[in-house]
């Protein structure tokens, strides 16, 4: 074990006791064929408290851009705002990547949208028994991927800045949780009406390693495009993968709640919502509830 601590907090779990589709290094390395996410930057653990936490420690110690941290199970999987992410063993995917983009810290939320686009493409490309699975993922601002109106994946972007005025990014950790094979009863009871897995919709178990390889390839592709061409193409693609614009929404902010209609994503990736009185509000961070969501 290195000096980072936190891995296998409950003792050693043998990798050969994991499910055959676990994305262990020997399975993943041949699938990481160059590009941003290379074999020598891939880290798998049977158990971690949080892949985001561990990836942040690696990044602080100088891990290169493109380092990937994956766990079979998390004991303290994190969501936004201190919420938790249900992370049982052997079923789903918990992955964090280290990025070091040359961008303003205040634009870092665009990387959450980027991960969403990569996720949507990876899910849309899934196949079962050699035939397209034809899943129809939809992005919900800012960090959810939905299937059949339920949450199948979530993104947590956390960063560290480097200048005194916190303008530039030292590193960003983009953490992604995907419910790949979890059956309804594997979710905590409180989530059974709102969460779903890829396998439930595809009606077939899916291989986590293959899905992860596809997801990393999509992340590489969209990150490369983002670094070269900026946010505009990503914004267009995000909108193409979302039905949010035009929908009635309720917005939950730390300071207030309000209802309105989702109008657009602005050039920075913020959500523009028109309230009943006609006022346009720019939502930088918050929760969006669609009709029927509580
Ligand atoms: C998120 O937060 O959706 C971000 C989730 C990111 C998880 C990944 S796993 C790898 C990496 N390492 C980490 O420690 N985290 C990242 P948020 O929008 O705040 O949503 C959290 C809410 O989603 C919770 O309060 C629950 O209501 C719900 N939830 C929790 N676990 C879920 C699951 N497995 N599937 C669907 N919904 C879930």
C-alpha cells in the first residue's frame, strides 16, 4: 500500500473474489489503448471510501492528467452538497479521473456537462448480444443521466485551484457513478422509485469493464474537443442529449426555491429559467426537479 491511506478500509479484499466483469487492471489494461487514459495511470481497488477522495490525494501528490481511479465498492461514495452515492459491491461503476485543464476555475462546471455528454454517448452505444441495446439516455442539468425518467448515473466534479485568487485550476476530479447491473432491490429503499440501472432497462446484464472502456474513450474524445474548440460544441451536444429545454421545472437553490420553464443553457453552461412573472434567472448551481419529481 502507498502512503495515501483510505484504500481497502475494511481490510484486504482479494481481486480474484470479485465478479468476472470487475474492471480490474489486468482486464482493463488491454482496453486502454493510448490516448488520455493510459494503462500506467489506471488504479483499481476492490474497496475505497470514495474514488473522488482517493483521486484527489493522487492528484495532490502529482498524478498526471488522465489518471483513473476505480473501485468495485465505495464505503463513503459522495454526491454533491454532502449527499451520498449508493455504491454496493459487484454491480456498478465508480470511477474518478484526474484532469488538469488550462481553464478558469469558474468554468469548471462545464466538465460536469462534458462527463454527461460522454456518459450519454457511452450508454447510447451499448449493445446486448451483438445488437444495439437502443437505450435512450437523457441528460438532466447539471449532473444526472436519466433512463426512463430515473437516475442511472451522476457526476461529481471537485477541483483544487492554484493561484492566490483561485482563478486557475490545479486539478479537477471528475467522479462518475453509473448503476450498471444493480437490480431494483439493490438500491436503498428511499431510492427505489427514482434510481434505475442500465441492465434493468436493457433487460440483460452488462459487462462493467467494457462499459468503462467505452466511457473512457468518450471522455477522451469530448475532453480533447473541449480543450481544442472550447465549450460551444459541447454545449450543443449537451442540448442534443437533453429534453430539459422547454420543460416546466422547479429549481432548488440553497437560498430559495422557484418554478419556471427551462429556456436554455447559456454560453457558460448555466441554466436559464423563466419564472412565471417573466423574469429570466441564471442558475449557476442547484437542483432541478422535473414534473412528478419530489
Ligand atoms: C451525484 O450527486 O449525482 C453525484 C454522484 C457521483 C458519484 C460518483 S461515484 C465515483 C465518484 N466517487 C464519489 O465519491 N462520488 C463519485 P447528487 O446530484 O448530489 O445526487 C445524489 C443523490 O442521488 C442522493 O442524495 C440520492 O438521492 C441519489 N442517489 C444516491 N445514490 C444513487 C444511485 N446509486 N443511483 C441513483 N440515485 C442515487
